C-alpha cells in the first residue's frame, strides 16, 4: 500500500479529541480516513457523526460493537433492556433516524488493497485480542481471512500496538476518545509503513466542553466520565488485566 491512510478508532463521541486529530497535518493530507468503529457512544454522538459525515467519501466507515448497540437500543433487541452502563442508551436517544440508518448500514469490515480494517477481530465486533495474546489465539481469530490480506487493523481494546502474527502485521491505533494508559487522542498512519501517533489537546477544556454541552440533560455524571476517560485514569496494566480473561488465555 502506498496511499496514506489515517486510522481513527474508538472515538466514543468525544468531539474535542476528534477535532484535534482531524487538524493534524498528516490527517488532513491523508488520501483516506478509516474509522474503525465505536464512533458515537459517548457524550457528543450527534456532533461526532455530523463532523465525519461532512468529510464526505474520503472517510471509510467500519461499525463497532458500540455502534451496533446504539441502533439496538432504539430499534431492538436492546430496547427497554437495562445495560448496566447508562451512557450508550443516553447516546442512542440523542440520534435521529438518519444517524441510526447510517450506523445500521455500516460494514463490519472493509478491505483496501492488502489491508483489512475491522473493529475487534475480522470475525466478531467484540472479541478481544491483545498485544500479548498467544499465537494460537491469533490463529483462531484470523482463520478465514483471505491469504492476500497482509495487514489487519483493529481497535476495541483502546490500547495501541503493532505486532506480527502468523506472517500478518496486526495494528491497533488505540482510542481517539477513551484512551487507556496515557492521555491524548491515539491514531495510526499507514502508508509505506505504520506509525502509531498520539495527538495532544487541552483535556481540561474538553472536559469543560462536555460538561457544558450535556448540562441539564440526563447524561450520567458527564464531568466525571470525561475526567476519567480523557485523563486516561485507567492504566494500561489495569486494562490488560481486565481484558486478559476474555482473550482465551
């Protein structure tokens, strides 16, 4: 692949983080932007979807599990079901039919050249694989991927990594809006190689913006939510410890 592709994953409705990444010179210059799921489930779902929609056909969209769930909260089978986490049902209620139609129609994976883009794994939108997942685990989740695919780009775990697994390069750009381990909006640049990038922005101003835009709404503890996730108060060690039992080890 020689085209330049900026990969943004797990934006989770955090508009200030998305704006910061889109303002990066290498993102503005990229031939394509691929958004690998979990786009809108967060405090500014409409604003994030509308901003990406306004970028036109330059953006390639992939659906994540949280995007699927937003539709399910409004159109079933999750309608009326208590998910335990109040954020996604709240975000679902902010979307109009056009937003829901957009999310519902998104593909679960996209292949550009020899690169396959998905959310969690090529076969499942919430399956967990990690940088230290075993080769047996990688063999299992990559089974059925066409031989011509040389690189798999995924998200879901909110932690950036690059590793080789059975001759294929696996890239996770990390999370734009809900990073684990360190602050900043994480993304990746693909071209003649792979670069993991992180964009700094004014986190405290972003927290204030989120608190202001949700003021008077039923958004659950918006300022606390933003402080926790935008300041990356969940360490990579904590995240890996939490996710590890879900990767088959």
